[in-house]
């Protein structure tokens, strides 16, 4: 079954259970200050879950485009985390509760998807006897129901808002799958941070509303919020052990290869080249969707996240195809395939395709213009450290790479990891703080400079050189 069919099947299944289909919300949350990006399907239903808003339906289903920047470091290291992914969801707003939620998730898994139940496991919150008993009553054997603590089985979207205990569905992909196996470690089972037991669906029983001071208030009505990762589900159904090997990503990765001119098929690539392709494919999808929803590159907050993601992707491009011309955008070419594969369900990326491509091209070329000199600088810093018998890149050097060459610190960290170097991130933060203070002081100076007429003389070219010095004295005198 193809990714697009699985998405459709999920939605149709819940529609057959009287759920109303609601289109995906934007990846950029509107009117919610607690998050930078939409991280789960429930984002647009928060007020329905707290009871503040009543809609004409009490059951909903959808496929939500989600962005999880917190998973950025896992991309390329494991097979189950993407920065942008689709969450298939179903909701009850004060209608049905645990019994139906569990029953239907099981029915879909067993009868519609026909996943191999001999590999099926579930988890419940360690205090949730009710969920435990429901799973048992529908035929899941007791030794396949694992009780876990808050870390895995209590779900909240942000510091405040609706939350509650959850129950997760897993499939054991086999003892030879996952990072534990690769490292010769014993996997601890569902909840282990490796790919072997793949969590594909989370059923959250919305029971509480967390207030600013952290207290949990019982919600007036009990609701259900479920989220199932489309890429993970597709991987399971297509017999793949990684999200990046599903049909949709194969198409994107093929386009990446075609663009580089590398003649090998995806299967013939080296492990390192496969990782490069996975990261580029992931990042370009994330950028296509966020830019398509109106985000833009900038030096702060959300825009800076996009900038970091693009720069990480560019670095991977450079590894895959070191001679790619610096005056041509590579990533721009890949947007077409993302749009071809996903535009039917998300027409906004078709409508905004030209804008997305323009933004990516401009940003990539801008970074390319400093990339070579930045890498040369990086290598000279590394040589300097080595000559002092150090295997750490100093905070000052990380800062210079950030400030003068546009290398976000996580990019420098990746480069360092590859040659088994550490980075002094604390030192880097100190330099960043000092820079912030400097620019704050300057901003103050400029403000005074503009607002106060006697100092307007400093705008004349011949005194320009002394501006900062005078400003500094001025600041000082005014304190
Ligand atoms: P994990 O423990 O593997 O990081 P999670 O518990 O953080 O997953 P949930 O918050 O429960 O994930 O989200 C619901 C579902 O969304 C998951 O069961 C999974 O199928 C999917 N999912 C979560 N994060 C990602 C991601 N970064 N990439 C792809 N799918 C994801
Ligand atoms: Mg997670
Ligand atoms: Mg989890
Ligand atoms: Mg989960």
C-alpha cells in the first residue's frame, strides 16, 4: 500500500465511525504563544478538548502536517524521526472514551492494516488499570501490555493545556533492528530509545488541563486524542525499517540522486551517502511545508530554525556532491518532487511552489557565498586546536563561525562530531550573551542618537569613525 492510500484508508475508517474530517491546520500555529510550530494533530483542537469551544461535531479525524524541531538531531541517526511528518488523528470531544478508542485502534491495526499481531505490543500508563483491562479484554495477552511512567505515557503538547495518560501501540521489528542491536546492547522493549520496538500510534486520554503553576485540573469532560505517524505506519506496511525507505521518500531521494548526477541506485549508495540523502530529503520536506505556510528565513525564532535546517541540508549536499557549483541552488530542484508527491493532499504547496523555490534558492546561494571560506576557517581552527593537543573547538571559535560565516552552532557541532572533536557550547553561549549585550548597548546608543538632536552631528560622515566611542561615553554618562 502506498503512503497516499494509507492516509486515505485511515481517514475513511474513522469517517465510517462517524468522525468528521477536518483538514490539516497550518504548520505555523496561529494565536498560540506556547509553541513555534504545530507539533501534533491536537493543536487545532485544544479549545475543544478543554471545553472552551463547542463545534458541530464531537468526533473528528484528520492528517496533520507536524514539525518537531526537537527531533532534528535524530534525523539521519535513527529511522523513525523526521522533522516534518504527518500525524493521522482521531478525536472524541467529550463523546466516547477509552474503550472505543482502544477498540478502534486495534480493529484498524488488525482488520484494515493486517499488521502481524505476533509482533504487536502496547504500553499503558503505570496507574491506568482501566486501559490495561480493556486491552486484555479485546484479546491482547497480558505479557504484551507494558506499564510505563510519565516520560513515555503521559502526554502534553506544551507547558500548559489539555493532557493526560496515554496508551501506545508498537510493533517489534525484530531483534536485528535498531541501535541497541547495532551497538551489541540488550533492547529493553517498548519505550526503549531504539528503532526495534516501533511506536506507531499514541492514544491520549485527555483528562486534565495543566495550569500555569503546574497544577492539574480535572477536565469537565473526558476526551480522546490519538496520533499515528503516517511514515512509520507506511514503513511497517511496506516492510521497511526506516521512514526514509517508504515510497514517498524513495521518490524524493531519487530526485536528489538525479540532481547530483550520481549514477548508482539508492540501494547501491554507501551508508554515509544514504544518510546524506535521508537528511536532505527530510529537511527539504520540512522547508517546503513551513515556507508554504508562510514562514520565512530570518535570524530569530522560527525563521532561524528554518535557516539552520537549510544550512544543515546544504552541508549534506556538499558531502554528496562536493563539486556542486556555488552559484546554483541544489535544494530548489527537489521541491518539485515533494510537491508532486504531496501536493494533491496539501494543495497549499502547489499554490506556493514558486515562492518556496525562490526563498530556498536565495537562502542557499547566500549561505554558499560564505560556505567555502567558513569551512576553510573551521579547518584552520581545528588545526590550531590540534597543534595545542586539544580535541575541543573553543567557544570563541564556534562563535566566530556563527557570527562571520553563518555556521549555526549545531552545524559546527556536526562537523566536529565527524572528526571526534568536542565543541565548547557553554563558551559559545557566553560569547553570544556578550554580543547580545553589546548590540543592546548599541541599540540604546542609536536610539538616543536619533531622538536627541544635539547628537545628530554624529551622522555626518567625518565623525562617523568616532561614533561608537562617543556613544559609549554617552551611555556611561547617562547611567
Ligand atoms: P518517539 O517516542 O518515537 O519519539 P513520541 O512518543 O514522541 O515518539 P507522540 O508524541 O506520541 O510521539 O506522537 C504520536 C505519533 O506520531 C507517534 O506514535 C509516531 O508514530 C509519530 N511521530 C512522533 N514523532 C515523530 C517524528 N519525529 N517523525 C515521524 N513520526 C513521528
Ligand atoms: Mg518523540
Ligand atoms: Mg514515545
Ligand atoms: Mg508517543
